[in-house]
């Protein structure tokens, strides 16, 4: 297997392949970012209840979770490149079926299938980015990768404001996004490492969890914190009497921080290491959560949310950097698939848990959950570090 360690940082084909993978996943991110608000708006127009809309939205993460354990086996069976291109084309076909059927029952099934087919794109995109990046520049590369992915997701809803929800236009955007992802991956496929034939044992999820439990906890915490914050910070702001226009701006500021500060965090990871930066981001997220109730009615809230959006997701970016520095080949695929599984679990348990606590103790429930989860991560990571020093 060819890895980044066999190339110099100036190896142009390696950089070209990395740019191609990043561009492909940005296209995929735009298509995926469009899908969630599109479904919500279409179901609202048809008069469906919030409960049914929420159940429909849950189909994709359920597909992600249930398919995660099969990704390493699928890579070995058909090859990483064929799997990624095939899943991209399957995503385009799903959008075609959604637009053609216009049937909400079928949408449940198709959204589940979308969750299944996008999982390999998540996993392989990050694996390729980690492996193609020169080790000395892995932090900034993953910062750029996640920045462009975040920009792609933000472009999806923005595109929806331009094309609307009527007719084939929004579905066409999704189809084109997935199709472009397939085309770009095919064009750069000769430079993409084949993890299916590296001769290493892939390992199991349980085995990987024994090797890197703190990394998996970091992914779970990052997912739970980020998705709880995005879903419930408007509710938190409303509890302090903020006007409706300001509530939307709260979420926008979180997204802005997530996009613009991942590269600086990546540069810091190159200097201090991914493990240290996981702790730094978790501590910073806890600090922002503690400050949030104190500044929510002041202009300082915008700065706190900007940092919070960056470091909350930065825990995941730093976990990726550490994953790439510790694991290679098939085990890297297994680890990244485990990341996808834990991300899905965090997204499912985080928002309901934070919402339930907010019902009991009011708006403070959100920062309490965020601070508690990140404090748990810091404590466990320090405990694991202590164990390693003693062994």
C-alpha cells in the first residue's frame, strides 16, 4: 500500500489526489446539506406533524449507524475506489427516486438508504485525506478538509434559498452534487490508496475500542455536543427572551466558527499533537458552555459562539488527526468506520438528552450537558494517559 510516508510533501500527484478527494467530498457535502431542510420544508407543506418529520429525519442517522460495521468488509470485497464511486452514484439515484415518487412513505425508506450509501463516503473521504496528507502537515490538511466539508454543508441550504422547493430544481442539485462526487473520485482514483489489499488485519470494532477508547469517546462527545448545540441553542436563546431573528443568528455564528477556525486548530495540532489538542478543545468547549448563560443577552455571545462552534467540532477534527498518526491501512478504515458509528450514536442521544434536561431545569440544561460531557472526556483522557505512563 502507498501511504503518505512514502511521498515527499512536494509530490504533486499526491497533492492533486488530495485536492480531488476534498473537492469530491465538498460536492457530496453540498448535496447532503441540502437534503435535510428540503425534506422538512416539503413535509411541512404537505401538513405532516413535527413528530413524523422528526421520524423521517432520523432515518438517515439510523442508516449510518446500522451500516457502519459493514464498511470495512465492503472495502475489502469491492475495493475502496469502486465502493466510493458506486455509493456516489447510488446517492444520485436516491435523489432521482425522491423527486420522482413524491411519496412520504417511500421517503422514509430512501432516507434510510441515503444514510447507508453516504457512510462509505464519510469514512473513505477522511481515510484518504489522512493517508494522502504528509504527516508533518496532517493537522492543516484535516483543517482544510473539514472547513471545505463545512462550507459544502452550508452551501446546501443556501442553494435551496435560490432554487426553492418546487419542481425538479432542488432534486437536480442533489443529483448533480452526488454525480460530480462520483466523477471527481473516478478521475483521481489512480492516486487513491487501496486499503483493501494492504495485507493488514482489519480488526473489529470491539478490538479497535480496546486500542483507542478515548478517541471514540471524543467522537461521541463531539457529536452529542455539536448536534445538541445546533438543535437547541435557539431554544436556549428564546428562554432568555431573544427575538426570533437573533435565534437564527446564534446558529449561524456556530457554523461560522466551525468553518473559519478549523485550519488554525489544525496548525496547532501539528505543533502540540492531536492528543493534547483534543483536551484543549474539550476544555475550551466547557469554558464556553459556562460563559454562555452569562453573556447570552450581551454582544459577547457572538464571540463565545464563534469559538464554541470551532472547538466543539474541533474535538472531532483533532481526533481524526490523532487517528491518522496512530493507525494505517485497513485498521485506519475500521477506526474511521467506528468514528462514523459513534458520531451517529452521539447525534441520536445528545439532543434528546439535552432537551429532556432543559425541560426539567430550564435553559441551563443545555450548557450543563455540554460542560458535563466535555468534562467527562477530559477526565477519561487524563486517566488513560496516567494508565499509559504506568504501563
